[in-house]
């Protein structure tokens, strides 16, 4: 799987003379796009990864445009590449509606990613009815579930299309260019990372010949102040669509063919003016590549919505830049008009791709949300029962029954197994108990397996019941608050109602998934009589992203996963494309641009007093182990210049160690040499701590105690003096207390698919259960667990070296890191370190004096180099 070299190519768009490793990276990427399939490219931060991706991928696009048009897939001959042959290619089934509108999603193909509120921008019918009753605006349109309005549809609203669409009173049309193909879809996790790509793109000669468009969310691109002030992303999305429903539409026209679909002129003043949309498009073409902030400014200046304005020109773009969710969710891709067929997908910051993908499909519903939903549904049904059609009554009653069933299950009134172990003296956390079960077990346990959830989900989506019931509930609450003289915080209260309904809708949608793809987790109380029900919840956890990711693989010509640290790659392969062998996933890793003497990684086996470091779960909390670590750190602060960062496996363990140092006097010794800071649990306070840490470095130096998996380990760069030394304490294996982790390990290993629901009543029981699961694993589950640990290590220690003149020491403190020295033929944890660290790793199996000597020489040498430069 690992490949480190490729044929050298020329990349004239690179704005300066590239380093050899950058040429190797670009050559490998170019060849990967030619070859098709899946490739993983690892390039340490500071090596110009983003610029290398741009210059290689766009050079491939330019060269491809000069070649004769290929037939079918981009490969030699008519055959599909080998990597595709293991998958069944599902042909996209698109169907146009009357009057040139966008096609409706087929109810039978409901995907978890289709948020019930983030509705596809297909045109819905006019909302509500009319009448003398002030509440008639909240009355649902008639709904007949058995009659079909569209092919294979499970339900329809009883209204004519002509009632939903007004004929446009303007002949103005927005011209749509032919789709450019092939094109590249580049995605990353945050808007700041996407802005960085746009910035790097502008440095190249491609900026004058390649069309780039940056897509963002409504929350980031909406310029309507009345919508934007809602704050919550769901409310912004819903309000945007409300403004468009039942208003005029303008037909899209294509020079060479009739465009499919239509765009709303809508009720939003930022979208309805054709002249403004045309001005936005023409100005954008003149200005070239703009990031999200610039697009917002352009939209504000022209008075035209940048969210829809950028969507208008996706087809003409060679490079489409967009956030993770917009690309990874099928629903979002369809909404944005993204066609992956025969195109290129590049996913940056891909080290957490598997988690990001599955988390998008998780759904959580609390007891408090259920109670709120039930209350509003019952009030709505009581008010409108006599005026609702049979279809609406039936579905609302079904929702009421389901909500009550979920509440009974969570409150545990009928669970003798849980009640038998109740103890009123337990703390709130100790009173909670986790239960895991398959989707089918969940349905059977509530006797709701006979409900057609596909039809129910389709009803929730098409009927707009969330909007109607929430609106009526908001009105009642407003009246009640006014009568009591309470200030009406309308937006916050409305957001709460909608969020609760959204959570229920997401859970219902999750029940459509295959039984093997996920688990239902119930967090319940041992003692159902305690009045601490707010934290009780049920949650659907997606265990595998394989099916979801295969939809992208089946369409795209090539998929590239890029990142600063992708090791260990096997964890990503197993979770996203296990059907591909390691030989079919092409992997490239490049060395660092820094010279060898600028990095000193050491695997440290023992401390100053000779005690072997063992930070395994059973040994790490011993007094002598924590004190030995303290003595080790106290020695380090005497020779490490400027700043150093120490990573612990958890906040709990960091607090335990800190308390021990404080009690035994070691903390006072450390403070004599450096200021000490601790990563706060609250992310809001992290910036303040980092600012103080950075300021202290310039005086007598500072040390920061951080936590693996926290904010500091993921998104913070410790360049130069902020990170002259990074210390990793132990091997940060994830806690087996996490029920989701245990279920994922079982799923990967293929254990317990038909097991009974798993009751875990306390933390020790959870750890014991997790250990038993690991012992039952033969390979894949155990390897996955180890890979999670090393992925966390790699992310944390990669925070330090950020550019060619930077230097730092990396200390892996645990005797398990040095086990390789005793038998080099056996694979160890250090084999999963990035190549640029692995190649220079020193195994310090002797005394602490060896480590001290190496560090002294390292810092002395780099201090001299810095003085001479």
C-alpha cells in the first residue's frame, strides 16, 4: 500500500522552485488522477501540501482538456478500472417534474443525510390554507398516503402544481453554461481551510485560466438580515425556503440545451431580482476566485444572494471548493446540483474522514425533547382534529404513539433488570446506564416494527408538519407568556421547539437504515423515580461509512484523500472501503522539508530514578509512576528552551497527575524554571490560555499541559518557540467506557451481530465488557483499536514542526514505545508513526542520562545554527 516515489513531471504553475519532495508529491497525485480509483497522500504540515495539490490536480485538468475526449470513464479503453469492479454501480435515477422544476427525491431512497429541515431546494407548494380562523395558517394541507402523485411516491399533498407555481411576469432568464467536465471537487473540514486553498490558488498561473467557485452554507452566505439574525442553521435554512415557497419562479435557459429544473425568484429580496443576480454573476467572473468572506461582501454590495449565486455557476467551474458536509451527504450533493460522475474528488484533512462521515448520520433525542414534541403534537391534534384529513390524523397519531413509546423506554418504568439495581445514594452519573441494541431489536422491543418508516419520514418531509406544529406551539406560548407578563424570547423559544422536532425527525430517518449499519444506544436511569431525566436519551450511531462512501466511489473517476498525517492508513481503509485490498489503495508519504538535525524524536523507556515508564490503564495511577513522570518533566524544563507541550490521555488523568505533583512538591520545582498552563475543558477558554502561554514563552519559557483529543491536539500549531518539545505521556488508547466505541469494534470484527441487547450498569462493568470484546477479537477489531491510539499520537506530535527552519524534540514516554529494540522483526506501535518521524526515531533503552545528553546536544546545535543565520 505504501509508495514513496513516482515518475517526475513538470508543474510550471508552481509559483517558485519546488522542493524535491513537493515534485514527488505532485507527480504521484498526477499519476493517481490518470489511474483513477482511491489514493491517499500524506504530506507533513509545512511542506506546501495545499499548493502542491492545486498545481498537480489542475495541471491534470489542463492536460486532460488538450487530449481527445475520452469515452465513458477516464481510462484507456472502454473497461472500468479494476478498483470499480468490486462495486455495483447504481445508475442515478433522475426525474423531472412538470413545468421544468427540479426533480423530487424519491421517497424510497431516503438517506440519513437528508435533514428534515434542511429540505432540498425543490419547489414546494403554497403553505397553509385560508379562512376566518386566525389559526388556519397552521392547518396542514390534505395528505393522502396511498395515492401517487409521482412515480413510486408514497404520498402526496392534495393540491395542483398550478396552485403552487405562479407564472412569471418577466421574460428575463438566467443563462446556464454547459457543464465543464472533468472538474475537481475539493473539500475540507472548515471554511478557513477552504479559504487557504483559494489564497494559494491565486498565487498560481491557473487563476487566469481556471474557473473556481467556492460553495458555502446559507449561514455563511446569507445576506438577508431578517433571516441571518435567526442564528441557528436549521432556522436559517427553513426561513430561506419559506420565503421561496408559493412565489414566482423564473425559468433557466441553456444555449445548447434546455436546462433541467428552475430557480425561485422567491419572496426574498436578495434573490428575486434578475438584474442583481446577473450583476453578481458577471462581477464574480471578472473578479475570479473568491472565498466565503469575499462572496458575502460581493453579495452585500450587489444586493444578490451569494448562496444561490454561486450555485448558478457550479456547472461552469473547473474547480469547486466546498465543505465536507456539502460533498459527503448525498442529499446535499443533489441540492447543490453536484454531479460526481467521471469527476475528481479531493478530500483534504482526511485523517478524521471516517468519523466525520458517520457522525453526519448520527441522531440523538433526549427525554426533554420528547416531552416537548409530545406536548405540541397533542395540543395541535386537539385544536385541528376535526379539520384534518384522515391521512394527516393517522400520521400525527402515529407520531404521538412513537413519542410516547420512546419516553416509556427511556424512563425505564417497565425494566425490572434496571430497577433491581437502583440506589438512591448514587450520583447522577452513576445512576445512568447504557443499553445498546440493533435497529430491529429496538423496533421489536417497542412493538413498532409494523410501522412503515419510509412513508412516515416522507410524510414529515413533504407535509411540513414540523413548521406547522412548531408555529402553532410558538403562538400558544406567546399568548401564555403575554398573559403572565413574561418577556417573549421568540427566537430562542422557536429554536428550541424546532430543534426538538428536528431531533425526532432525524431519529425516525435513522430507523430506515439497514439493521447492520448502526446501533441504537439508550442512556437510561437505574432508578426511574429520580427527577433527573434531562440527560436520558436515545441515539442512533452509524457504525460504518462504507455504503455511504461507496456512493461517491461508484461515481467519481478518482478519489484522493490528503492530509498532514494519515497514518495509520489501515483504520481509514477498513472503515470506508474494506472491499478494496491494500494493493488497490495507492498510498504516498513524503519526508519533511526540514533537515534531519531539526527534529529529534526519542522513545523514552525510563525516568531519572530508573523506574520503567508504564502508563497502561492499571499502572498509570500509581503514586510512584506519577512522581517519576514529574521528576522527568522537572529535568526537561531545565534544558528545553522557550515552550514545551505535554500531552495526557484524558482530562481526568491530567488532573490526577497535576494534583500529585502539587502535593509532593514537584510542581514547585517546575514553576521555578517555567510558567505552567493547563488546557481548559471549555473550548471557549482555550484561546485565552494559549495567548497567555505564548506571551510567557518570551520571558523565561512556559509549559502547557494538554489532552489528546482536545482542542490543542487537533487544531493548534505550535511553531517555533511555542513547541520546542512535545511530550506524549503513554499510549492514549480511547476509553472502553464509550459504548459507541465498543459497538464499532464489534462491528468491524464481526462480533455480536445477533446478540441480545447489551446492558452496562457502571464504568467498571463497561471497561470489563470492552476488555472482553478486545480479547475476542482476532485481528481487525483489535487493530482498529490500536490504530485509533496511534492516530491520536500522530495528530498530537505533529503540532510542532511547521516550516523549514523550525526545530523541535518529540518524546514518546512509555516503555511500550521502545519494545522494538528487543525484537526488530515484530511490528510495533512505532511502525505506525509518520515516515518523517519514524526514520529519525531514537530508542532510548538505557538510563535517563542518554535522553538528557541527546536533548542537550540537539538544542545546543540548533541554537548555534539560529545564531549564525
